[in-house]
C-alpha cells in the first residue's frame, strides 16, 4: 500500500543521502518529522537510483514540494555547465559521469537540488543541529574517506568545484610514520594518511579492533589536528564539527582538542579555543541523520527559491 503525505497544501520534502557505500532516502520536514526512511546498499547507478525512485513513488511522491540530494562526488555544481548535477571523475566503479540530478528529476518531476554529501551534512547541522545560530563553521567527516563542507557568512562554499578538504597536504614525518599513504592521487595527503582505511592498512588490522591506548589514535589525532589548524587559520570557523566512523571512537575528541591547542600555541588567542575548546570542536548533534536531514534542508531551500522566482 502506498504511503500518505497528509494534504496537498502541506509542504513535505524528500531527501537522498547518496553515499558511496549506502543510500539513505527520507521524507519529512526535519528531525522530529521523518515520516519514512529507508537505507540500502549502493550498487550500480541504474539499480541504486531506481531503488531511490521507487522509494518516493511508493509514498505519493507527487505531493512532495521538492527533493534534495546530498551526494558523494566529485560533483559538477556549476549551474551553467552541460554536466551540472553529474557525478564526475569518481573512482567508484560504474558511477563516473552519472547524471544523478537529471535521472531523479526526470523520473519524479519535482524540483530537485543537489550538493555534496558533506555540504549537505553541514547544512543539516546548521538547520537542526550543532551549528544552529552560526554562520561560519566547517563540517568534516572522517571515515572511509575524508571530506569537508564549509559555511561562510551563511552560505555553503562553492567555487571552481567544491571544497576537497580531505586532500590538503599536511606534514608527514616519515621517520615517525613510514606509512606511504593510501590516496591514489596524492599518496600522503590528509585522506591518504588519516582515513579509516589508512589506519587499518598502517597497523595491519581494522581500526575498530585497535584498543583506545594503541598509538594509532595519538597519531590520528595529530594528523587531524594538523588539518584543523590549517582550516582555522584560513577559514576562521566559529565551530568545527567532526563526524564519520573514526570519530565514533570516544578517545579521539579529547586528543584532537589538546593537539589543536598545542599546535596553535596561543597564536589565535580566542577563548573559544584557549578555554572553551570542548564547545568549539564537537561531534554532530544529528549523528547518522545529518546527511539525509541536510538533503531535506536542501529541498526546502530549493522550494523557497522556486517560490521566490514565481512571485
């Protein structure tokens, strides 16, 4: 039986968190109003996107005001480009040059917005979570890969492409850490040294099997702190939100906070960092729902934009 979305005058949004490992689809208006949600494995584009389309068709999708997509990438987000809304040069098999925006929009015939998965999660935290009432912050996810989204003056950052915070170069002392790195493009960039797979490859066992007192975590905190100090000095965020599987290890936050203070060495003498860093470097309030709630927030922004254009 098809789901019901209340009356036709109600504004209800769809969200798609399009991850390289899993997709999450949801319908609702926010964290306290998720009327349907489904998670499924990311396979090939045809099978996966058809599954997502089927989810919305099963819930009277014509009543949806808009749909937001928070997707893995790289993405073409240049609205004047012929490939706007495409997943472009991803190493994920079969997904390169996939018109994810066009396929969803054509099948469901509703307004559709798209942004990166991390920008989506950042927007979710801005609307509903740890970044409420802030206009300058970054959201970083550290897991299978490393990605970041930034909001500056209330706007998500875009440019030539979109921020690739996981691929900045950080100092790598090869005597202390001879591990060459895993990034297929840069070897020992931030992602190449500090992603979940890098931890596992360096120490020869899955990261989740390493005890809290293992030297892996101090090294990991050091690499994350090196990256964060670069972001602090360049973007001057009012808060840093750290998500992803690696950050589920509770020992990490205190280690990272202490290392950031050590590396900055009081150069940025703001009490948010020197005295109240526990409220400055935090984990996502929305947890595993940040991405799909961010996609719903993207849909709401799209709907408001469309309404403004018609007025």
